[in-house]
C-alpha cells in the first residue's frame, strides 16, 4: 500500500462530456497550490447548476483565472516526478482536458486513491471525509489529505 503525499482536486464547468476544468488545487504537508483556470477559446459548455454549487462565475474565471498553459506549466514545475492522489477518476479526465488545451504533457502522475491504497482502505478513508463538500478544489483536496492522514496515523 502506497501512502499518498500529494492530493489533487478539480472543479469543473459541469458534468457534460464537453465540460472543462475551472479550478485545480494540489496540497501536501509542504505545498499548497490553487488556481482558477481561464477557459480556452473552444471551451464553451457552462452549467449554472455547477456555478451555483462552487460559486464561481465565468466572469470570475476570466478576471482571476490563468490560462491552461500557465497552469499546466507551473504544475509541471511544482510536481515534477510526483504522484498526485485524487478521490475521483473524473479528475484524470479534467487533467487530460487541461493539458490538451495547454499542449503539454504532465511531468507527474495522477492516480485515484483506490489505486494507491487499495479498495478497502480507500473506503475507510472516504468514510473519514466530511459529509458536506464545499465544491472548491482547495477545500476538497485538503479534506482528502486530512482523511488520509487520519487513516494512516489513526
């Protein structure tokens, strides 16, 4: 069983196949990285239900977000050679969409929690997560890190 050290979460414009990532966060004991993602020109799907859930508008992304290339480039520098743990297989899809728009290849791996710790341990860790999710990437990545820490240290 591999003990994860880096935890990643994405928020997205919706759950449709043409949705796209709008926020990413990665945390570890020593690192906190979070960024809003400015939509690429061809990213057009927007769900107002998703907007209500995470509280981020398209205008907010355009004003405060960074381009997919800038986000991917910085993530490659910060997480070179690392394994980033996710609580959802969907995060791998968002990572692919981000890096395709950036025309880059990740210098790190993203693996679902189940792959790193096994299905049984992952179930135990998921039970340690807060029952209400905030649907913001930094909060959710931090909650996953805290649940893992409690599982391994408990």
